[in-house]
C-alpha cells in the first residue's frame, strides 16, 4: 500500500465514523428509514438495460461488475456508498443479469451501453469503479471518454492488455484447459475466505448463478486495443488494487500496471483472491471511498 493512501484511509475512517454517528442520531430523531435502491430498465437503442440508481444529489459513483456477476453483487457496497453521501449507480452488462439485447440487434461495444445509460440518467462527470472484467470496460471507457471520469478504480483486473508478452504471462499463470475447468468459486474466491466464511461463499455462488443468462451470440467488444503504452496516456486519478491470493491478478501483475500508469495509487489486500469487493468489503469500501473523496468537488 502506498503511503498517501494509508494516510487518506486513516483520515477517511475518522471522518466516516463521525459522519455515521451524526447520521444515526439524525435518523433516530426523525424516525426516517433510508429509501430503497431503485432498480429499473433503461430502454436504450437495441437493448433494455437493467440498472440500480439510489438517486439524490450526491456525486455519482458507477460500479462495473465482474464477468461472473451482475449488479446483484454490490450488496456490501450500496449501504457504504449511500452512507458516505454519494449516488450509487450500477447496471447489468449484456450477457449478465436482467439486461436484454433486442432481437436482431448487435451487442456492439460495452462502453457504448455505459455511455448511453449515463446520458439516459443525465449524469455528466462521475467516479468509475470496475472489478475484474468490469475493470477492462472501465479502462476502455477512461481511454475513450476521459473528460467524463473524475477518478478511476480498477480492482482485480487483468486489464484487457493485448501486449504479446503479457498474454504469454497470462497463459503461464492460468494454463488452459486446466484453469478453465476449475469451479468459478475456486478461481475467484481466495482460500482464506472460503475456509473462514462458508456462508459468504455460498451467497457468492448463489449470486453468481442468479447472474447467469443466455450467452450472447457474439460478445460485446472493447473499443481500444489496450496496451501498456496506451495505459501510460491515462491522466485520470487512478487506484489499482488486488488481493494477495488473486489467481488472475497477483501482486506481481499489479506492479506491471503501476509501473506503466505513473501516479496511480496501489493497494494489495491481504487474505483475498479475485473478489476483494466481496471477500474484504470493509477494506474495499474504505479504500474506494477515501480515494473518491480525495477527487470529489
């Protein structure tokens, strides 16, 4: 973990503690309950996109789910984001969850759905948080529409980098077909979490199953040909994080990204695999919200 992030997390934790006590006192006095997160369908061109939006006047934070999940997976993040005063937004990418591609329509580029949804919701600038495959789409969006992104968090993601030596590295650490044949929870949840939290593991598997849908005839595409040289051009404040037991993005791989994305903050979370948002949600939430606070108006 970098020193600026340690200091920021400490200050943020103190501030959040005070804010939580004030919010609790205000709620107790008013007797008001927090409103439910809004789930709805955005009728976009050629598709129906299911999204969650807590609304309100807070600065928006958009969360991009992993390939193994959908907007369902953010149940540990929504309360924390709302308590910090931000507007939580997430959606199901085509091929996951409740979003549906209209008959005869082309899946197109993943970032175009995000861009269209933000237009539908009248969101201008926002913070972007992507994990795993959602991190690849987030990087693609940041490269294509940098003026829209206040800050970028990429968690547990291989990044979609197409450099041949990087692709060869991926084949070494995730050999096919052996790696692909493993159960999803073994690939994406670290052994410490699975050993210590059987209930949480079962819930993760349940949400992974609920997020499955009929596969697209062709996958959505990434617009940019992402390379390490291209990532060097990103000037958006960026936080890169992973788990120390991530089979896709171990700490050594995270260092490849941080070496090329100059100025990016980094965080390696202990006793976590490929799903830090789920395995260590308190650490994930504190890190994300502290970083976002640093780059909010």
